[in-house]
């Protein structure tokens, strides 16, 4: 009861604070104290409405709070706060100098936040109340969605490249406080990654050339993955970081046409290669048919990227030409291959199979290692034909496209070359 009362008190305080920030004086609050939980374990979610009794204006908010897991979530929430309060505003400053015909405004509005330890939260506009919904995670993204997503990321990345070119000092400063959460995540999810990579490679035809070239990948999956994670090239920009379809919300017209989307959950945001964002969402969401026409999507991305760069008077070939984009993909999309394999095992698992257990576990102050063991227990989809089909399509495509091969496998004796680097090395 004490914990419930404390939670209610905190949520009441958060909502009252949002009301004050919006100059509501005579208002009523309607808070839903029923916890919602996502497919991860970083946050618990609550919804609330604030009604201004004088104007009848309704402010609909979604509150993301740190969960009960025994883990320092301060860094993950801090990354998101930095993105919304420092990184996005500096990108938007560029847009305000000469507005784009269709601006990059594909992130929710942050209303308030706190980084007080064990009480971290973000209060955002409630996208669901605005008609935004999640895509069915078990399905591949269709062409309409893939095209839209590539265009949104093209604007996001292009604005970041512009800031870096025009005001490098500000670009560096607004990213300084970010922490690479992926390194922490990988250290406690080795078992899950190794299992899905083993199942994927084992599903290949064992008499094929590709199997012969990739048969050692499961053994060296983590050293290979860690090298793929740390980009050391020159084409760096702000990245979203956690780009699977559950971190995107979509809005449709009455006729069902896709008209808008929002990118959410920036806890993995960092300075890295734009290929990391693109390959992550593409390889965790595209069908074989769409992987076969990857270059069509890269051309769509680069066309929008070019329009933004040229809109602000810069030459696109001096920032990132199409040939550079293509070669960067072949060299750096391996991270997306690994994340695609990891995510498909989760995306194919029906939510009802685990959400209640996940809720219970996050309320028990379990360690992050215990949570990852729980997720590993749930992830039985690697034995399913659906996973094997998605995984072999992905491996064959990435092998034939030049992203993955015998030469990309990082053996254990090369481990000293893949030690984590700080964000500053990418600036």
C-alpha cells in the first residue's frame, strides 16, 4: 500500500507540474494509475489528462517512469532528456532559418522530466490520443512504411550533418553527456544474441557456400557484434539508436493512407553512422522482397537527404554522396543484421505470452541479468519456421550484398581491436 500511495503521490506531482508549466491555474486532473509496459523493461507508462476549467483546453500526457529493476536507469533517461532538450532543438534551429516544405518534426513534445535517482520520468504529449498507433510487430513493414521511414530519417540525419558542418562546437557540446547504453546492454544479453545467431546460421543449407563461410559466426558473434557497434569512420551524425518498429508510431488518414510518424525512445541516441539507424530498422522489419530492392530505398533516402542539404545551400557530394552512402552501407550495416536477428525472435513472440510475467518481474526489483534471463526463457521463437525463414532471408541478402562474409567475422584473438570507445572518439 505504501508503494502504491507513493506512486500515486509522485504521479500527481508530475501532472500538477505539467499543469503549472502550461499556466493552468483552475484545472482538473484525470490520471490512469494502471501501469502499462512495453516490450522492453526500461520504463513503466501511465496516462493522464489535464483539463483547464477556464478554457476547456485538454492536455493529454503520457508519463514514462523508470521501472523497478535493480539497475541505474539514470543514464538511459538522461540520454532521452539530452536528445529532447539539447539535440533536437539545435536541429530545429536550422529549420527555422529557412523552413523545409515538410519539416522534420517527427518526435513527440517533451513536457517535463526529472533525473532524480529512482524517480526518473519523462512526461510527453500522448501520441495515442492524437491518433498514432504502433505497427503490428509480427509483420514485415510494407513498402509505404519503409519509404516513409527512410525519408524521415533522411531529414533527421541531413539536419545533423548540417549542424556538424556549420557549427561543430555546438554539435559536439550537445552530444557530450550521452552514454553508450548499447555496451551495457550487450554485456547482459550475450546468451540471447548467441542463441539467435546460432539458430539463424544453422538454418542455412549446410551444403551451401554461404554456410561454409558463416559457420564460425555463432562462435564469434559477440566480438563481431561489438566491432560492428563502434563506428570509426568520418560520416557521423546524431542517431536515434533504437530503431525497431515498436519505437515508431504511425498516423493514418480516414482512407488508411499513412500521413505521419513519430520516432520515440531515444535512450540509445548517440553520435554514430546513419547506416546504424537505417540498417537497424530495415533489417528488423523488411521482407525478402524489399531486401532485394534495397538500393531503391537507399536512393529514396539519398534523394530526400540531398533535398534538405541543398535547401540550405550546401553541396550534397561534399557531405555524403550516394556512392559513399552505398559503400558505407556495405561496410557498416552489419550492426543492423545482428539487431535484425535479435529483434525478429522477439517480434515473432506473441505479446500475451510474456507481458504479465514481465510486469511482475519489473515490480520485484530484479537485476538486469535476471530480466535478460527471463527474456531468454521467453524467446523460444528461434526454433520456429517463421524465425528461420526471416533469419535465412536476412543472412543470404547481407552475404550477397557484401555486408556479411567470412572476412567480417572478428575472431577472439582480435578482441583487443574491438574494445568499446567513448562517444567523443566519434566527434
